[in-house]
């Protein structure tokens, strides 16, 4: 089957790819051209149905990154590597006889240039501008232009085609970064592989359990709302529980776009919904059963094959690790007797909490548990020196002050 890839790039880059299209079997490219990288987000809205999106470089991808995060298909961009830098610098120094000290270069990762020069034993370095998503094209132009006009450089190398064109108009000797044929082919093939992986993940089976509370029989019209929602017709019944079979992709799309209003309109009877993902039906079924035990009334949870608990839907999209792999966290869980789920919740709380210091009430509010539960978790952490009391706060005139805590465990693993 042919993989359709949308390519967002400049006209010059498109011309290069078209020359090597015959080396990309089972891949069909659709071109969306910009004059400036800032136009990339606008081009996203023009893309016709395809399997993935490929950007010609980091800058157009940076500009469109926020929109890309909402796309249902994978995105990838051509990353500059040592081969591109070495090829470009070799072409400039050998062809024009220019010293590296007389060259200015803009790039997303200056370390690549340093690594290449160190590998070949060169001490002299070009003038480097490291750009990022906040960089304006005019900044790049001025960087090269002023160095050249002040006789500090003789040649500019740019990673951005729009900068290349402007510098040419300003009569600044300039070359574009050379993206080797092998790097371009690799980038497009990597994009194809991401598309194939995404499709295979979406096609994995998802087993769902719907449990209705306080009622033995549900009208078929109500059940059809659930089957239509998750694009399935197959249902098995056991008491007041119903099993549905769907795919991971359909379940994820449903929860991504469903509103709270539509969720509430499904049925007036209290219910619980849980899904399990897995590489085979037995694994998915067991994960769905485990997810159902953790699901509260009128919400839905998912347990993935990696033992991640997602939900509760439709309002929240938290991800809680039910399995601890990091050695440090394994030791924390073992010594405190905290479950991986509770430990994952504490770490998630630490990431989302705006301050390093917090109270039991802060943890209680985030976890949606009782004060007793939050205090019990904190006591275990304090007893084993994974948290410490660093002060107190008094928010009321009466009553005892609240302890203020700080975590002493790695939260960015």
C-alpha cells in the first residue's frame, strides 16, 4: 500500500526531492510550498487526507508545532546532522578557498558544528547563530549581513531558504545548507515508518466494558448510542454489564473530541465505562477489567498495554503509571509500600503543581482523595525521607496550622 506524505517546504527544496522521488518506492508525496517558514501553520490547514506530514527543516516545524500536536497523523522534520554540516563546510572551504573563521552560519544545534570540527581536528570555528522557535528571520539576516559589512566574514551559510534569498538581494555571498541526498531519503523513509507505526497502533484491539448501576436491562436504543460512538456493532451481555470491541484508534478519537454535554446525554442511568488495550484479546480484556475497578460512576478509564491508566474521561486526560520501571522509583515504592499508581499520582502532582512547597490539602485536591488518604501517603514519604516538612502555614485564625512539605524524589524521570 502506498504511503501518502504531505511535504511542507520551499520551492527550492521541493525541486531537490522531485529529483530523487524514484528512489522512494511505495511513497507518494504531496507538496505544500511556502515562501517563508512562518507560513507553515497556514499550509497545515490546506493539507488533503494523507498518512503523515514531513517538514523540510526545524524552523517551519517549530512554527507549526502547536497545530501539529492536534493532528491525528504523525509529523516529522529533516534534522540537520553531522553529514549535512561536513558536506556544506567542505564545499565552501574547498570550492572558494575560504577559512572557517571567515564564515557565518545559522543552525538549530551549534553542538553539531563543534562536534564535526573536533572530529577532524580543527580549532578554528565559524561565527554561529543558534536559532530556535522564537527567532525572527530578520534576526538571521542581520546576523549575517552585519558580519559581512563589517568585514568579519566573507561568506554566509544559512539553513533557511528565505534568508538565502534576502541575503542574495543584499549582495552578501551566501550558500544554503546542503542537505545530502541520503539525509533527505532517510528523513522521508523515517516519516513513512512513523505513519505505518501509527496505523498499526490505531488498529490494535480495544475491549470495553459498560456497567450500568441499579438497573438490570437496558433498551437497545441506549446501547446503540455507545456502539455508534465507538464505531462497533459487536456486543456481548452478562448481567448488567456489556462488552464491546473496538480499535485503539477509534477509542482515542472518540475521547479526544467528545464533549461533556454529549457524554451526559448518552444515558440518564448511572454507568461506568472502561477500555483495555493489548496486543491480543486476552491482554486487552484483562486491562479493561482492571480499568473498570478503578472507574467511578459516569466516567471512563483506559488501561494501555504499557499499564498506563488514562482518564477519567471525558473531563480529565491524566496518565498514571501503574507499573514502575525507573530504579529510583522502584526503590521508593518498595521502601514506602506505596503502589506504583499512587507514586505516579504524587509525581504527576509535583509536575503540575506551580510551587515546590505544598500542603496535604493541595495533594488531596489534586488526587481527589480524602484528607486521611493524602496524609497517609505523605507520612510514608516523610518516614522514609522522600519528603520533608519544611514549615507551617496558618490560613485561619483558629485550628491547628497546616504542615508544608517538599518532595525529595526525582519527578522528571
